[in-house]
C-alpha cells in the first residue's frame, strides 16, 4: 500500500487541525488566569483614577484655603507690626518727656 499525495495532504491537514486545537487549548489554559488578572488590574486602575481625581479636587480646595489663611495672616501681622511700632515710639516719647531711663 502506497500513500498518494492526496492521502499525504489529508494527513497533513488532519495533523495541522489537531495541532491548532491543542495550541488553542493550551493558550486558553495559560491565558485564562492572565486575562482574569488583567481584568482585576483594570478595575483597580479605574478605582485609582477616581481616587486621584478626588484627591486633586481636595488638594485644590486646600490650596485655596491655605492661600486665604496666608493672606489673612500677612494682613494681621502688618496691622500688629504697625501697632507695635507706634506703641514703641509713643512709649519712648513718654519716657523722654518724663525723664525716665530707657529699659535695656
């Protein structure tokens, strides 16, 4: 019994089909857990994006509040600094007028 080229072609096609089936099965076995991990990671990344967006909003709000506090503090310091300077000058004038010694 001798094999014809048609027989050899059919055998080749059969082997190719079986190999493709086995390869597809192996890919699914190996890639299934990886695809699950990827899906989980995508969910985690999405959650992180939401968290980062919330943090950006919070930080922006805090920056505005800190800037407002800074401006208020600067104005308060300027006010008290002027008052203290005026009081020192007046105290010195009173001490000079009364002839009191200047404290060291």
